[in-house]
């Protein structure tokens, strides 16, 4: 009896899981440990930033950073929390797993920013040429 393609793929995935389990039985535990380590580092970073802000108390109430804001900053490529860049570096170092040093990551960022700055038109006339004129913009008619 011939097996369907989906059934062959399912059986292949099962065999791969068994092979992986035989080679590295604690792989799931390793991932959990890495995730826990990352969470601890990010929480420590947030706590350190909040402690720094509390030391510089002024007349106005301080806004404490929370973990969710840091994650949103990373996802949106912002830095409202004040620690998003450091958190990004922690995540990048974990993703690199020792393949790239912090200096190499920073150098790659600087090269990217320099390339983006070189591509950005500096002259106002050039920027105006890139923007379409209002009477050429078509508005869809859904009515």
C-alpha cells in the first residue's frame, strides 16, 4: 500500500526526532536553560536601570521600566525604555553563541548605519524629486 506524501513526511519527522533524542537527550533542557539565562540577564538589566532612575529622584515621579516595554522596544527598534540597546546586545550575543564578539557586532552596526547615511539624500532638492506630486497620487474609489 502506497503512503501519502503527508504520511511519509510525518514518519520522516518522527524518525528525525528519535535520532535527535538519541544524540542529545537533554536538548529541550538546554533550550530552557538558555531561555532562563536570557530572562535573568534582561531582568537584571531592567532592575539596574530602575535602580539608576531611583537614585536620580527629582520633583516629578519617575517612570520605571518594565520588561514588556523593553521587549516592545526591541521589536519596534525603539529605545523608549533606555535599555533596549543593551538588551539587543544581550540577545545578539546569545544568538551568536560565541561566534561573534561584541566588538564585531558593534562594528557591523556602525557599517550598517554608515551605509544607510550614505544612501540618504542630503540635498533637499533631491528629496523633493523623490516625493510624488499630489495631483499624480491616485486615490482608489471603493464606492
